[in-house]
C-alpha cells in the first residue's frame, strides 16, 4: 500500500531561511508547496519608493523553480492593513509601542495564512523561524505541543511566536530550528539557492525597510511639543520604599508607572510629536550639550511632552515589575495557566534578543504581575513580555 505524502505549505518569503525550510521538507519526503504572502500595496500610506515585496516575490519564485515545487502568491494586504497597520497607528496614538512582528505572526502567518493553507488541503504550514516544536502524549492519549527556543541562541525567534496557540502549533513545522544561521546559509549555498547570501530583512514584517517616524507621519500628524529633562536625583527617586502589609499592594506599587510633570525638570528642546517616541529611545531627540546622552524615560501623548533622563543608568528607565491585564494575557501552555493567587518561577524577557531574566508570576484578579529579580530597563507599554520554563515558552502578554 502506497504511503500518502503529507502536504506542507511553506511561507516562502524570498529569504534564505524559508528557502532552506522548503528544501529540507522536500528532502524529508513531504509534498511541498511555496506560497508568497503579498501584504502591502496601499498607496495611501507611502512607505518608500522601493518595492521590496516584488524583489522578494521574484526570489521566492526562483527558489521554488530550483526546488521543483509549485508556487503561488496570495494577496493578504487587506487583512494586513486591518489587523497590523491600523492597530499600530492606534497603539502609537495612545502612546503605546506595539510589536508588529509578534502581531504579524499571530494575525497573519498563523491565522489568515494557516486557514488558507488548510483550505488548500495542507496537513501543515512551515515557516523559517529559528525555534522548535516538541510534542508530548498525555495520559488520555491527547497531545501537548511545546514551543521551544531555537538551537541558535543568537537567532532564537521563539519570542516572536509568543502568541501562538496549541491549535496553531499542532499544524506548524519549524524545520530550521535545530540549525544555526551559518548552517542554514551553508545548506543554501550547497543547494545553489539564489538566497544563500541574501541579507536578512530589517523592516516591518513583510513590508521591508522603513523609517518608523516617516511611516507614522502618514497618519499621525506632527505636533510640536517640549522635551523635559528629569534629573537623576529628583526627589521621587530618593524616596524610600513604603512598607506594605499586602504582597499584591507592594507589587502594584512596583508596577506603577511614574507620572511626571513639566515642573519636575527643565525644558531642553522641542519635538514633533510624543507619539513618535518610545521609552528607552535615544535617537531622534536632537538635544546636545549634556554630559551624557538623553534617553526617553516617558511620553505623555495627552500633553504632548517627552520626559528624558541622562545616561543608561537613569533611575527613570528602571522598574522591577509589570502588569498584564487578563484581556491581553495568553498561555501557549493552557494546562499551565495560573489560577487566582497562583505563582510560578520563570525566566522572562520584555523584548527580542534580551537575555532571559529571573522572574516570578503572580496571578491576581484581573491580570498577572511579572516580578523580576532585578530591575529592568525600558519596560514599555504595548510591547510583549514572554516567559519560559527551561527552553520552553509557555505564555506571554501585552505590557500595560
């Protein structure tokens, strides 16, 4: 009896990682189809004169022809605009800093794209992410899927997939997760793939390279405001920590974002819109004459004021604790979801490529505290915090 080949649709992006993903799957005996996602052609929001998706689409087609696999393009620009771009504008307008790559994976690659692939009869979708998928069998015969960090510590992309569900993981393959980037490039070169030496994309997911302020100015108009410098020895930083009888009150205090006023410091410059800036940002302030560089420690989009402090060690940059509301809390491992008053020791990060930090989770009514052992720099509203047990990413949420 002939064994029917499993069908896999690869998100063929025109880069080396997805190219090698398609090659490895074909070598493993899968029936492979390449699908290129066209996610942008909205002229009402100009990005640049370049057209990166066209070059990427051509490279993806050449790779598919080289591998002898079917190839087609699917236009997801409507969904991308609604789910990613409009969301980004809305978040920046609110003074938050979204992560388009995490959103793109949750909303486009592993939702819209996955559904298209399944409708085409695919058993799995595959992407060129540097992460791994593990599977364990439960006592009742059901399976649990594990989102594991990639072997290459320099390229581990599990953070970008922190919003995936068990159902999405069930239908997904990550063939290059066991490889390092140099090994991937070597396979591409040995296979004579056109993408072997192609540089990694640096821009927004599927859009390409773009200066974010230019992008935002298409919808969020410039609005002149002042830049205020808060001294490192401001009274608020000198105050001793209050003694708390309730642990949750102490956590709430530690997670509280400081509220600044113009009179707390001195005006040192002007800007073109507080919504263009984010906590921890250094570039774009254009304020000179300070002994140490200025960093954004807070933005107030209502009053249109940017608050800054000198140097990377400025106390305004650091907090120990963050809070995630229930509505923005996600568990990859639903079986590990904490009940009210539950706690868990984890390793966590608040941005891509940040070394994992020791933290403890506290589940309370309405949300979850992530309490780090050490204070963290530039905890930013709208970004994602993700937490791990060993090398498995088990949950994440949007920082409030």
